[in-house]
C-alpha cells in the first residue's frame, strides 16, 4: 500500500515538473469559473472604493491532513495582497489557528514587498481571531461588520459555521466567496454565500488570480489524475461485472 | 536568507514525506514533527499577543464595536489569571470553561440551524437555477423522509427512496468531490515541496 502511495506521489511530482517546464512556453488557458470572475470584479471595486478585502483561512492546523486547503488559501492571499496593496485600506487576513495566522502575516508582508509597497504593510492586518471553529467564526463576523469590508473570502477548512459568516456578509450587503474542502461546509455555503467554490475549484483559485506555470501545470496534473481514476473505476466495475475480481 | 529558508523548508518537507514510506527515516520524521508541535505552541502565544494588540488598539481608538473588544480583553485577562493561579485541571477552572464556552458555542450552533433554514428560503431569490431547485427539493425531501411523522412512517420513502438518495446519489457525489479535494491537496503539497509556492514568505 505504501509503495502504491509512493508511486502516485512520485508520478504526480514528475508530471508536475514536466508540465511546469512545458507551460512556461505558452500562456495558460482556463475554463471560466463565474465565482472567481465575480471575485475579481469585487476586489477591483474594493480598491476603487477604498474599502477592505477580508480573507479568512479557517481554523484548521497545517499539521493535519486537512492542511492543504489553508495552504491554497495562503497562495490566494499572496495574489490578493499584491493586487490590493496600493489601496487606501489594507486587506485583512485572519485565521483560527496560530501558526496559520503567523503565516498569513508573513504572506501579507511578502505580497506588499513584491508589489513594491513594503512600507504600507501593517503587521496587525494578519490576525488570530479565535482558537475554535465557532470562536473564529464569531471573530470573523465582527470583522465583516465593523471594519469597512466590501469583499470577504472564506478559503480553507470550515465546518457548517461558515454559514454564520455568510449571513454576516449578507446583512452588510457585501460580497462573500466561500471555498472549503469540507462537504457539510460546501452545502451550507451553497445555500448561504453569494458565490461558492465546490471541490477542487478551491485549489484552482490561486491560479485564476495570478497564474504561474506551476499553477497551470498543477491543474493539468489534477485533470490527468482525475481521468486515470475514472478509467480505473470503470475498469474495476467492468472486471467485477465479468466476475474477474 | 530566503534561499536558506527555501532549502530548509523543502528538505524538512521531503524528510517528513519520505518518513511515511521508508521506516529508516521515521525516527528523523518524529523529531521534526515534535519540533513542529513546539513551534506551533509558541505560535499560539505570539497569536494571542497579536489578538490582544488588535483589540487594545480598537479600544484606544474607540473604533466601532470597541465595547466587545473591552469584554474580550477582560475575559482573556480573568481567564489567564484563573488559569495561572488554579491550573487548567482545577474544578473551578473547568466550571468557568464549561459554564461559558460550551453554552456560547452551543448557542451559535443553534443559531446556525435558523441561519441555514433562512438561507434555504432565500436561495431561490439569489440564485435561480436548476441546481438550486434540486438542492432545495433534496433538502426538503430528506427532512421529510427522516422526520417522525404524526401518521407514522411512509415505507416507500423511509425504506427505499431515502436510502437510495443517501447511499447512491449523495455518496457518489460526495466521493467525487472528495477525490477532487484529495488531488488538489496533493498538487498543492507538491508545489510547496518543489518551492514553486512559498507560503513562508519570499518575493
């Protein structure tokens, strides 16, 4: 079993490296995800309005197997910071887990420096807002209500408490995009958020906001692996049907 | 300095990953993970100081909602004093936690039920498409089929249609989404391992 897992990881790694080299030569093309198009517009409006963008990375520790979603969120935060760093009001990044909050601060600083606006970076715009899912949701609700937010993004691992934050954004009549790797949260966000990313769309968000060759390559690799899994499932079903396994 | 950080991050990531596949490296993997836990604990202390600073600034600038910041700072200070003097296992300290944190989180959970119901009602106003109709109809059907009805259960719903929706449609869809999430996690992890994405800073 370990060897199969090692094989999958190695195969994916080789594919990722190969496609990263190939994609450098041609600009990446993606299918349109309407939620991300509207997010792009909302960010532009917030910069013009002089209001803030708020990004919440969730309460999940990076030390757990669910750490992938907050890592994707950090990638998105980096692109957002570069785009909004020259706005009158800096973006706010929050997390419900301490090490993630520190990484959010670091990512914000890196984004400002990359945009040539390092002097505008404010350390307290990256915050820890609670240490449990519900306390961090409560902290996020108060930020959405009190800090002149016009666009909020929930990207990471959330539970159904994400609906409370979506409701807070709805009350303030502001834009909210929800993206979680948890199924119950995806259902809650589908019902309550203005825009929602389902399943692997969460991991594509960074690529849509600031595509690099490695982002484009990772989306291609995901597609290839998905087709391999589909073929494997169909082959397994056919073998079972004919009594061969 | 940035290069050193990248090299350290990639090497540490590789050691932890390979530790799962090669038992020879599992000892080093355990040591690295132990260091990580210590660092995460330290990060919590730093995070709490950051939380105090944010709310202290809100109070001194008399920003909107600063009353809640005063409450938060007072609660944090009182809990800290009790925690230091009594210790976390003291029954009074446990009572403080169980009498405040647990009921507050339960209240939020109860609010969530109302919020979701209200969101369901508003869904068609916000997003009028086929998927929203299917979403609402499925939610209503599952509630109807799971609830205890005054005239007893409807056998066709409870024993045939509901299990089929749950175990075929819902489970199939859920597995599809989870496979997508797993592939996304894998490629995100690999990008970080190769140093293409650096969430630990760097231009």
